[in-house]
């Protein structure tokens, strides 16, 4: 206030005509808190006075002659300021301010704040809530997708967003990760269920299919065939294992192209194959197996100018759901296969439900396995028995026949 009035007060000190005094009075009236004002020159002579003179007279008290701002007993604030021009003091002004107006204004502002603050707080809360939704909603969507992912079924949920910022990058990275997981899982699942050489199902996968067939209610019959290439060991030994692998691949593709599309074909050993014909009866399966043997016998394998013929032996077992356990069915099929092998090459043996034949064949198989173990060094062993060779008669007597 003092700085804003400084130029006007200088005019009064330099030229105190009526117009100047009228202007300064008008200016001071604009300050509602000013109760009185007195301007003095350097000779302590009053040049101009405004407002209630009673407050100005009180300044003559010794306690009010200080240059520092101070309050009188009535609560008015007295401020003494120099009036200067270019760094020179030309006089001084005493301003008496009534702080009641400021206190009233503070109270009014405080009451206003009491009303405004809760509203601003509510608005701020709403804005913060909306902003939190804006930023947290994408993460909730992403967390929900992660929780709903079916890892065992290799089923994952992709997420999408219109954001092009870090959230968009996060969603894009998540979708790329999910895509890699799906593709990698498919590859691993395929490798775990298929033979690496031929691409056919492996033993684990075909046993799972057989288990399903054994529990397939409402189906009258299924058929399991065991197939083995005759003299395949000779192929490996004569022209090499590379040729043997090539032959296995060709035979596998040949069987896949010939057998029904619904057939499950698996390689379960070196040259051992399983064929599962679901919902086929024995008569239909025998017809398919017989024709397949005939076609395989006409198959020619050429390797480095050498032509080899191919034949196979098959054991066939027709079964009903819940008729066998998995282990029992495989043993029965194995027994039928060895029965075919005993008949010679390119033979098919169809299992007949004769318990004595089964037991006899299983006994032969056990004995054969024991012999193989003994020849390889265990755990079965040969036990040798010896009998002394002694002369029954110590002297020969001539036999004389009399007539």
C-alpha cells in the first residue's frame, strides 16, 4: 500500500494544490482498511491528513513514536513509511489500518473454504478414481485373462487394447508370449506322442488310445493288431542301419496310406507296430490284415542298386470294452503275434479265446525270454547237470545159442 501511494504522496509534498489533494483522497478511499493517514515533510510538519484524526493524535504518545509497525490498544495497526524519490527521503507517512476488515475477510474465506474443501475433495476423489480406473482397468483385464488361461488344455486368452502407450506394448508382449507358448506346447505334445523316425504314434500314445477303446461303452468290438517285419535284423546287418531306417519310414507311410483313416498306427519297437481299429469286428479286421500282408509281400525296397523284398507277421485280437486290461490285451496280442511267427513268414494269426492255447503260448514265451536272458548273462542262468558214464559190465561173456 505504501509503495503504491508513494508517487501520489510525492506530488502532495511537491505541490499540494486542490486537485492533487482530491486525487490522493480518492485513491486512499479505495483502501477500505485505512482508518487514517497523515503525511509529513522532513520538518515534521503535517502536509496532508486523511481519516479519523483521533488515531493520528494517539501516535504522539511516546509508545507510538517508534518507526516499527505496531498495534495500539484499540487494535489498529500503525505503519510509518518513508516517502522517497531517487533514493532521497522527502517525508514520511503514517498509515492507520483497521485489521478488522482483514479478519472478517479471513473468516469469510475460511467459511468458504469449509464449503469448498469437501466439494473439492469429492471432485478430487472422483477424478482420482477415474484416473485409477483408466490406468488399473487394463491390468485387471490382463490379470483376468491370466487367471482364465487353461494351461493343461493349452488354451490361452488373448487381450486387446486401443492404447498405443506402455499398456499397448504390455498387451502386445503378452499376446506374443502366449502365441509362443501355444506353438511350443503343440510341438512338445506332438513329440511326446509321436515316433521321431516314422512320425507314427509312439507306445505311450497308442496305449492311451487302447485305454479309451477299452472303456468305450456302447461299442461291440475293437481290434488290435501287432505287426513285425520279417528278417528286418538282416536288413540292418547287410546294408546298414541307415537303410533300415529308410525302410521303416517307407513301410510306415505305406501302411498309413492303405489302412483306414480312422486306424491308429504306432511304432512301439525297432520294427514292431501296433494297429488299433476302433469299431471294427474280427471279420472286417481279418480282411484288412490279410490284404495288407499281401500288399506288403509285393513291396520292393531298393537301396544302392540292391532290391529287397518285404514281408510281415501279424497277430490279431478282437476285444470288447472292459474285456481286458491294457496289460492283458497287449500280452494276448503279443502271444498271437508269436504264434504267427512260428508259422513262418508273411503269416497272420487270429487270436481265439482258448485259455489252454493262451497259457501254452505264454509259457513258451516265458521260456524263450529266460533263454535269452541266460545267453546274455542274466538274471536267468543255465544250470548244467552231469551224469557219470560207467561200464555196465566189467567182462563180456560170449553168448552161445544152442539149438
